C-alpha cells in the first residue's frame, strides 16, 4: 500500500484567503483520503492589494513578489503545523497551487507565484508546485487541473461542479473525462457585493432581493466565450476585459445585477450538464449561496452538497493529490480536459537547503 501525509495549499481568484489542509492518502487499487486538519488564513488588506495589482508589475517586481509570497506561504504553513501540533518530520511533502497572476494560455503564458524554494527552506519540507506550465507549453489550457482528482477520488459522480471565483465542472462519462471553466461565479458576486460594503453576498440574500434584467442577461449569455466547446478556461483577465464591462454598461441596482448574474450562472451550468437526472457534487464557497442553489434546483438539477469541510477544501485536497501523483511520477494533468498534446506528470520539486 502507498501512504502519504501531505499539506495542500490553494489560493483562488476570489482572494478570500489561503486554504491549507493536512491530509492522508492511501492507495490499494483505489485512492482514499482522510482530511486531518483544515483552515483558511485570510489575507491582510495589504496582501489583497498586492495580489490584485500584481498583473501590472514589471518582471523584476513580479519575481520579488514571488519570493515574498513564498515566504508568506512558508510562514502560514509553520503556523498551521504548530497550531495543530503536526510533527513536520511525519509530512512527506507540501503541494502548493500558488496564486495565479497571469493565465493566458492562448499566448503560452501562465504564472502562479509562491516561490517553492522559499516555502521549502522555511518549513524544512519538500515542496511541489507550478502544475500548469508544462501543459501550457504543450498547447493546453493549463486548466482545469481538478478533474484528475475528481476521477480518482469522486468517481461515483458523473458531474463535479466547483463554485469558486470561477465555476468549473468535471464530466466523467463512460470513463472519459471532459472539463472546463463555465463562467465567473464568486469573483463577480464578491465584486458587486463590495459596492454594498460587503465582502460577499451573504447566503445570496442581495441577489434574492433583486429583479432580473433581461437585456443584461441576454448580453451576458451571448458573449463569445459561452459558445466555445470544452476544453476552455477563464482567468481574472477575462473578467476585467470582457465580462465586467458588460455589467458596467447597465445602470442598475447592485441587487438586480446580482440577481441577473446568478441567473446567467445557473443557465450556463445547465448548458454544461446533459443528463440532469445524474447527481452533481457541488463544492466551493458558492455552495453557500442559497439563491444559486435554489435556482439550480428549480432547473431540475440533482444537487448533492457534501459536508462543509469538503465543500470548502476540495480544491486544496485535490492539489495535495496532484503533488502525490507527481512524486509517484504518475499522470496528474489530463490532455482530454486541457487540450494539450499529451497527458503529463507536472510540477516542480524543491528540497530544503541545509
């Protein structure tokens, strides 16, 4: 039997903080997992601004930020292990997604910061990160990466939907995996909620109180991205460059925009799901948006929401698994979902300097 004890890190586009888990994996014919500890460390206002502004930095400034953010991650991991009395010598590795600064696969560019050597030196633990770059170099989207984890850990579900900053889905039909980013989710909802001095739309109450704008809904649904087939991926650049400008054209109350965007989200999700009677595992922060979940149910989807820990930490769990797969030299990025020329065992490995 193969056994690993791993720290998994995930920082998403919604900038709500760093998700950290400690998880045990075992393999005997199938992969099994047990989450031991999990938490989310919120970013300071200063770090939120640094990460937001990073795409405007020059190359030297980005490299410095990469080192600085790697140091921050290392410090957070040290705090996490101390807080939970985790003995570091019992950990096999740290698997870190990093924080995405650029993701433009059509130009051959993807960058997730969080210097692996800095993390390894601070924690004295082996680190694996940078899971997307090889796939992009082979002509792929470098995303989504979660489907391999959905296939190995949640194979009983035909559909696995993540409602994070971006809504993405894995579709497992006849042992063939398809996947992609559907549309913007918490990224747009949180952005609109800030106009009401809220970090996010709590339980979807603002959206629930709004009214639909049919012209806005139609214009969002007609955006070219939504007619593209999978594989396809989204990033912050898309939100800033072509989604948000449509929202800003309309002089509407925030509640109406949230209501309309929620309807757009649910329509696009249903478009991606061909067999609505099959169960759909839904995770990510958007699982707590009662307006979205009610609308999806009203569309006839067979929704399954797991326990809160899996809802919040499924992505960190799967990135922990990606590190294990890389360590075992097994495939961890699927060309069938990214569009690259081949499956790969991706990731950069770092050992602590003595």
